[in-house]
């Protein structure tokens, strides 16, 4: 019995018990459904063992949407608790757990897979490649992310959720002040998915550097590919820092070392430094691909080329470089003194310059254009002013003396949501709507899409703009409640209403998927938006080999040139195509990682060691494996191309 | 699989070139990993709490043996790759075997060193300094251990399958890895041991 | 589009009405440091509003003018690569703004990091403010007084707070007197504040520190130097001395009301010896740092 006690929730509530039942029911439902419809084989062959970048992208997409739902429920609960003074919907402990998981889920398990989804779906198509450089590694990346996400999400029903904030500052996150296993989950789940992210970074960089279609020089890559390249480069250099920080945090918690403790020389500030040396580049890992998506969408719906291609590229390079030099601005108030604060204040503000260049270039892309207000374009248009507000409040926060007043307040919360939601989330939703027909063969309904857009935009403004004001009025972040005397009540109620409207927007998006699946036309051709870059040059649905013949590229908008200026994209005869074969090993490794992670969380050393040996066994297996993939013959290609309607 | 005979064997297919570039990028990440460990170590070096200081626990002899052995192994794996380029499979295998043996000696001495630390009261839990030291050394040691298995697998594969573009590619990448561990050790030797003993 | 802007402006008006009831705390400074920060904030809000309005105007004009429904069917937008001068302008103007703000920022940094201007010739009052879960302990070493969860300060005199923590990182913040600073377990940070007007101010821990964080507040009363001296006198007459046992009891996690003692805990449990400079100079001293960490 004592053995099982560790799995108990330290601080249960009816909501958690209800979730347990719900999780059990959904799991049983899925298993029963798969069995009833005899889909196990399909699931295994087509999805669990796939190494196809398009399918992996779709799996990332589904996971991201699931996690968006999870993080969104957290958000609604928080806003509800704060909507009136002295509310008792949640107690302090639950509130602490909820804002912690909200942050982690949204950043690591929602935004990251969302950008990985688009990188996987688009990068090989945009550069005219058959797949990524290491397809099997790509599958492993996904399953590690998935294992990490599942591990993190079971925390609230087994053993308790982390409750030290998504930044998990020590010593609060150490054993002295955070006694249940929650923070172990944080350390280990993020570690596992972080390894996956790192591998994606290596994979994508190699792909983009080495697998571009003939004629595509670096300066002729579509802008999303550029943004993906820079983001992945940042991943390669930033994630190892997180790996080490999490490793140290884990040993502090599990093996009583003294990296970040208050005893025996431990240094709590070291965690904060490491965390933000990773954490600040991380926000650019998220925002740059979002910029990339806007740079695809705005030209398409302005019917114009992207203004200032070169400055766009250089600004991203500069941003990525500066992103490593600003981490201290997350703790100006740690007492480093005026000199250090001044230096980091200046580097931080400097980022506004390249970002401003991008904003102006998007504006000038629309100049003399022919603007169509489709759903993706609406998100992009709303993004520009809203993100500008987020950006300029960032400059305000960068003034370190004034930051002493903004730090740890709702002003800061408003700022970063103001960059992340119009920046990243709107980009993802715009990208989702824009690329949906390419990957699923039908368009999402424009009318429902517009309703969703307006709900999200209005909801966003209502939810977050009041926080700027309450922040300046002294409302600290992460307080589970406040008294009536503070006067924060009315504006927090406005925030709650805004959050509820946003929730309606997200539900509308789901409804749109369902509605369009049932009602939308399947006869949309391969280029429904009249787009410009290479991913639209192949068929819909996309054949597994992407391009029957590799495209020849002359500019960053090769497909547009082909449509308008008679550039010949596909030349020569068909040749046999080499494809990587599917493998179950990445999925199995992901599951073993899950077991290993779970065992570490609860210090169950025997299963942990067995699982680690299992991981090494899988790696050894891979080393000895002779896998040459398979070939698609010319006849098969011709047959497929004919079926999809004409050779390409 | 198109094989380009104008290139050395390990570069001769497109996938091989991808593998090598990918591994270089991985090494970039590894540099950040060890860089972070070093940053942590330098920050915590003086924070010894009630435990011993670096000068009190470092011993020169095992460190010199480790350094000598690892540097030599880096040289022998270089010879192994040279032999591979010349197509001399047996010579290459011998050099790889010697490399792994030297790696094994390194690991043995490192285990002895860790036991010494344990006996003089510098355990993982003693202080921030010992935790940073043992984590940095341990991460390097874990890399060496993994390398020993990896190298062994490669030897077995070359033995069984001969020098093909695939096996040559794996061997070459393994040699990059091994050289990298050597470079890391040079930093450990200079900035942890020598600096600590002075 | 119109609907949106109408809606937004009505929202803004609504918010301003709400906010107009009382001035926002940060923008209602009662001391020189807070005044400096408030003026920085207002300045940056001004410049930033200008930028936002400029971007918004350009956007609205472009959207209105170049929307597809406003153009002939056969209109084909031109291919424009970019223009040196436009780009120079797009870089130049932000660079100027950022340079100006950087200059202002650096200047203010040195102001808020040194003793408040206006009463330099006064001797500063030194208060050790240490936090424990979830309380604040204020030690007045020169006066030989210690209070819990409330702070009496003289006006028109520099205040030098020495901050540290008996637990998680906390942040000492009195919005109307000036911005916050962290209190940490292994070093002492210094926060310079000052109060111009007598009155009651709210102070709190602004950095999340666990379950009791929301209620981790304290009251600040600013008064004239004479009144302050009278209060010190009164405490010495009436309050109990702070013993080590009593202090250990106080450190137990939980919430306490306001308390007053004579003597300070610094006598038996001194503040950490590190300051930020020691640490960055990588102090090789191996002194025992844990004896005051409180657990």
C-alpha cells in the first residue's frame, strides 16, 4: 500500500477526480473505437510507424490543438478565479498548479509542436525535397515530444502537478519548498521533449542546407523556410542550455545535490540565468516561424511579392543573434547594478529595430497590392497593430529603471501575451486556415472562420489590454486572489469576459473543421488561394514523394513565376524515387522514454534502469540495422501522377 | 543509391553527406552543452560550502594518465581513418580497437578518480562545487562510455560488411565524435584541473 | 473594419473611465525614485503611442486604398524589390527612437540605483528587510527595533533597504515609493527609496513564492522624522525583546499579523555576507553560508 501512496494526489478536488474519470472514459472509448472499427492496423501502419514529414506534421498539429485546449481550460479557470475579488473557485495550491501548467503547456507543448507542425509540413515542400534529411530521426523527435507531453499531462491525476511557475525558480522549486513530485514532472517531461526539439533542430538545419531544389540558392528560399532555418539554428544553440539546467534541477531534486539550493554553496540565481539564456531565444524560436507564415500569407493575399526580401532575412539573422544577448532583462530586479542593467537594457531595445523593419516591410508588401480579406489575411492584418502594441510595451519593459515597476505585474503578463497571441497563435491559426486545403483537400468555411477571427481578436483585446492598467495599479502576477479594496475587480471581470469570448473563438474553429469536413467541396485544385511559393506547385493530395520531378527554381517565388512568367518548373524525364521505409522503433522508443521519465519522477530506480537499457538497446538496434529504404518505379510515379490529374 | 566515386568513401552518397553535416551541427549543440556545464562550473567553483576546495581534492597523476591516454586515442583514431581512406580494413580495425582500449583505460582511471573523491569526502551532495565538478566530468565520462559501445558496434559492422559507403560514413562520424571528446577534455584539463590545482 | 475600430475606441473610453476613478498606483508616486520611474513610464508611453498610431494609420490607409474591391479586375500589382531610401528610413527612425530611449534608460538606471535626490545631506535610514514564508521582517539595526509585516519610515530622508530572504526568492515592492528588487537567500541586495509625503502605502512581495504568496503584503506608514523618533521611543518602552527562539517560531511558514520587538534578529542570525559584487568576482572564500538560511 505504501508503494501506491506516492501516486496519490497531494491536494485533490472534485474537478481532479472528474478529470480522472473523463481521462479513463476517453481512453476506453478510443481503445474500444479502434477495436470496433478494426483500425489498429491502420493506425500502426499509417501513423505510428510513419516517417513521412507530412504525416508527422499532421500529428504535431493534432497534438498542438489538443494541448491548446488543455492550456486554454487552465486559462479560463484562472480568469474565472480572478474575475471577482476574494473568489473561492480555486484555492491557492490549485491556482499555482494551474498557472504553472498553463505556461508550460502553452509554450512547450502547444506553441512548439505548432511551429514544428508547419516546419514539417512546409519546409520539404518549399525547398522541393522529398522528405527531411533524417526521416527516422524526425519521427523520433515527434514521439519524444509526445512522450514528454503525455508525461506532463498525467501529472495532475498522478502525484500532483508542478506548482512553482513555468519559470520554476529555485529554491521555490527545490525539495525544501516544493515537496510533492510535481516539479519532477516539470524537469523530466520538458527534458524529454527538449531532446526531441534539439533533434528536430539538427534535422531541419541539415535539410535546409543540403536538400534544396536545383537553382534554389539561400537567398531564393521562401521566407518561411528562412524563418524555419533561423529558428532551428537557435534551437541547436539554445536547447542544450536548457538540457543542462534541467539536468541540474533534476539532480537537485532526486539526488540532493546543491546546484540551486540555499545550502552548501548552491546558487539560486544560476537557475534563473540558465533558464533565461534558453528562455529568451525560445520566444524567438516561436515568433520567427510565425513571422515566416505571415510573410507567406501577406504576399499571397496582396497579390504582390514580399517587399524587402533581403532586409527581412537580415533582420531575422540579427534578431537571432541578439536573442542570446538579452536574457538578463528577465530579472533586472535581481540587483546586478546599474551598469549590467544598462547594457542589457540597450541590447533589448536594439531588437526593436530589426523587428520594426519587418513590420514596415509587411506594410509595404500590401502597398499597391490587391488585398483580399480572407481569414488568413484577417489574422495577418490584425497581427500588425496588435503585435506593434506588444512590441512597444516590450521596449517599455526594456527600460530597466521603469521595469522595477512593471516586473512581476500584470503589465508584464499583458505584454507577453500581447506578443505571443497575435504573434504566434494568430500566425498558427492563419497558417492552419491557409494550408488546410493543401493537406486535407478541402477549404475551411470562410464565414465561420471570420466569426472565429472576430471572437478571438475582440476577446484578446478585452482579456489582455485591461491587464496593462491593473499592472500599473499594482496587481502582481500569480496572485490567486485579491481583496476588494485593491479595486482590481472590474478590470479583471473584463479580462474574464474577454477570455470567455476567446474560448468561443476556439470552439468556433473546431466547429469549422467539423462543418467544413462535412460540407466543403473537394474540387479545389492544387492552388486554391492563387499562391506564390513552391509548396503549391505539387498536387493535392500531395503524393508521398512530394514532387515527381524535382522543381527547377529561379527565384523565391518560383511557382508564381511559373504561373505568370512562363518559368518552367518541372523538366526532364521521370526517374526512380528513393524513399525511406517506415519504422516502429521511434514510437517504441518514445514509449520507453515515457516509462523512463515516469520512473524517474517517482524515483522508481529498477524500472528506470530497465527503461534506460531499453533505450540503449533501441539505439544499438538502429546502429546494426541495414535500412536502404525502397524505390518507387517510374511506372508507379506515372500512374500516381495520372490519377492526381496531370503530370507535374 | 547513387555513389559518387570522386569523393572519399564516407562522403560518397548524398545521405552520407547529410549525415556528416548533421553530425557537425550536433557537435555545435554539444559545444553549447559543455559550454553551459563549464559556465556552471566556473560560477560554482568557489562555492564549496563546508566541503573541500578544488586544490584539496585534485590529484595530478590520474589526471595526467587520463590526458595522455585520451590524447593518444585521438591520434590512433586519426590513424584509423587514414587507413580507412587507403582502403586498408585490417589496419583500420586495429587502430579502432586500440582507440577503444585507450578509452577503456581512460574510463577506468576516471572511475578510480571518482572513488578517490568519494573517499576524501567530495561526494555528489557535498557542495555546489562538487556537484558541478562531478556533473561536468560525469557528462564527459558518459559520452566516452557511450562512445565505447558505439565504436564497438562499428568495428563489428566493418568486420562483417567490409568498407562500404555506409560503414565508412559511420566510422568517420564516430571519429569526429571521439576527437570532439578529446577537445572537451583539453578544456577540462586546462580550466578545471590545472586552474584548480594552481 | 469600421465596426472593429468603433468597438475598440468605445472599449478604450470604458477603460479610461474605470481607471479614472483613482490614479494608478505606479503613476501616483510619493517619492523621488517612484517619480523618476513614473516620468520614464509616461515618456515611453508617449513615444510608443506615437509609433502605434503611426503604424495603425499607415495600415488603415493601405488596407482602405489597396483592397481588391477598390480596384479594377484587371489590375495587376507591380513587382517591387525594395527601395534604399525607404529602408534607410525604416531603420533610421527606430534607431533614433531606441537610441534616445536607451539614453534615458541608462540615465534613470544610475538615478534609481543611488540614494534618492533631494535630501542627500540627510543620513540614510538603513532597514534590513528579510522575507520568510510568507512574512516580512524589518530590522532597524541603528534603532534596535524589529517589526513584522509593517514598516514605519521617516519622510524626506534617504531609505536604504537591505534585502534578503529566508526561503524562496521574493521581491520587495512599495509601488508608490519606487520599483521592486529581489530578496534572495544567499546575498543581500540594496534598494534605495525615499518618501516625500506622510501617508499609508501598500507594500508586497511581488515575486511568486508559493501558497501564501497572495497575502504576502505589508503596510508602510511614512511620517515626519520627529514622529518616527517618538515611535522608536515608544517601541523601546513597550515592546518585548526578540529572542532567538521567538524568531525561529516566526520563521515557520504561515501568516502573522503585525508584530513589534526590540532588538533585531541580525544579532543572532546575521544577514548573508555576499553582495552582488562578491559573487561576480567569484569569491573563493569558503565561508559557511548556510547558517542563516533558516531550514
